[in-house]
């Protein structure tokens, strides 16, 4: 639930974000095509090729060209495998082999941020494939997703995001695709593919939307590892479009990506994180709440509730700025016994407010001033300043608070 908190944490104005508008789905090549389109000329195919050469993979070349997709002009990226005698590509690759390849590229000069993001994507993919096929993660053999083109797509996506300075990614609703089947190395699989379904757990999906498989396992893994299913308020600076290989009759097969900065005023949108806990003491929960506030929470509340089997518990509710969701979710999971966190975006209305210092006989006290709908201004001294002054001067909290309010009224009267 929303609280009545009026004082919001301001975001850094240089938080760089990417929002994927995936109404036509997402794949690895579409992602790179969109990012190259949005990032040009600051990033280009030559620089991407140089970065991917650090993987030590041979037998392919990269292409990037303009493509007409219905009424739209988009960037089309592809990994073209060499053909003919002397060029053999493995039928499959093990997860440990791919992980070793990416880790080794760091020693050859691939940026740490690229390596970290690429490993996150493949880790999510390996976990999904392991669950679908009932094998240990380390024993997963990748087929299509482990081929040279998919390795290039995943590491290339990580490189593009790193070069563009993108700190966080977000995505809107995704098309589920028309029910049917797709032929893979594992045989005929339903659409969406089982691994894709697992990867997109928690993402908004429109079942039956689209003519075929619009979200590929590689595209789903990119979103699972890097994106949050949130539509943030943002300042759009660049837009890119990446073309898919197939052509649909009901929509242009393009992925749009919006690059920009997250709005540095959180008044209109917040993310609510929640966890229900029944095995922590009130003291431990109070400690966790303070750590969440220190980590940047706009507000933290603890509400009593009755959980399953009649056990008493607490709901921890955290208000977060959009760009703080990851950090606050990690803090919540680290400081409490919860094994999961729910989150959702909410709009909100808040009154204009400002902080002004006033001088009292007990020192300088910050006062929060709120402008009511009638235009009237009300004030409340900041708790920390009042408490600190009261303890330092050996007087009551009420004494310092009254002094601060009197000082504010005197200043307001003079100004008026």
C-alpha cells in the first residue's frame, strides 16, 4: 500500500536507461540492431567486431545494414556463419565451455561490465534450459542458443549497452505469440518455447498475440537478466529500431529501444516493493527498515498481518524510485529472511514541498514546508534535527519543535 510520505528522494539526473518497446517481440539480433541504430555513430559494426574477436571464436562475420520493414526503416544485424570446406561449427556447446570462453575474454581486454552482463544472460539461459530438460545446470548443452550467432548476440548486446553507458533496462508488455509449434534441435516445441516461458515469469505477456514465435529464448534471457517489466518516466534522447528476420502480416517486425535519462523527479511514479515475513523479531525488522532507508528507500512501513496457518507476521512495504528497485530489492533480501520480493509500479500525487533552514536558540533546524491545495503553507521541523538539538541542549523534543515552528512563522510573516 502507498504511504502518506511526502518527501521524495531525488534521482541522479544522469541515470542512463534503455526502454525496450517489444510489441513485435525480441531476439538477440533485433536487440543489437536497435542498439546500433540508436547509438550510431558513437558505436558501429567495426568496434563491435573488434570486441567480439576477443572471444576467440572463428568462422563468422558480422553484417549491419538498413532494412525496410513495412513503413519503417530499421537497423538489421546478422551473424553470418562461414560455409564450405574447413569450416565446422559444433553441434552444441556446454555451459561451462561458454562461461570459460567469456571469462577468458576479460584477460584479452573485454570490458568487465561486458563480461558481467554477458555471464548474467547466459546464466539465466542455462538455468531455464536445465529446468526444462531436467538436468543439472553444469550439464546443460546449448543447441541453437549455444551456436556462434547466439554467443555473438548475447555478448554483443552486453557490449552495446556498456558502450552507450546504459545502467538499467526496462521493458513493456510482450506478445505471447499464436499457439503452435516450432521445430528445434530438441524436436517440436510449443510456442512460446518452454525455456522462454520460464525466463519470462513475472513479465506481462499478452497470450495469443502475434503470428508465431516473437520472443526467442535469447531475447527472453536478455530481458530476464537485464530488464525490469516497468514503464519508467524518462527523458528520451535517442530511439533505435532493430529489424527481425521474419515478416508478419499484422505488424512490422521491429524492436524499438528508447535511450535516455530517468526523470529526476519521482513525484509521479514510484515502485512498491513488498515481502511478507513471519519468522523475524520486531527488533530485527526495525533494523532492516533502517538499512532500507539508508539504501535510498523513499519510505518503509511495517504492517502486522495474519499469514498461513494462523501465524502472525509483518508486511514490509518499501517505496522506491524506479532506478533504485534493484538495490532496494537486494537490500530487502539481504536484511530479512524473505526469499522473494513482489514489486509493482504506481502513480501518485504529492503536494509541492521544500526544505528551509531556520535559526533557533537551539541551533539551525531544517523545516519541511508543504503547499496545500488552497495555497496555504504548513510546516513541520525535520525529526532528526529536532531530536539532535534536544539531546545536545538537554531539553524536550517539544521545546525544540515549538521553537523551530515559531522561527518559521516569524520568517514567513516578514516575507509576507
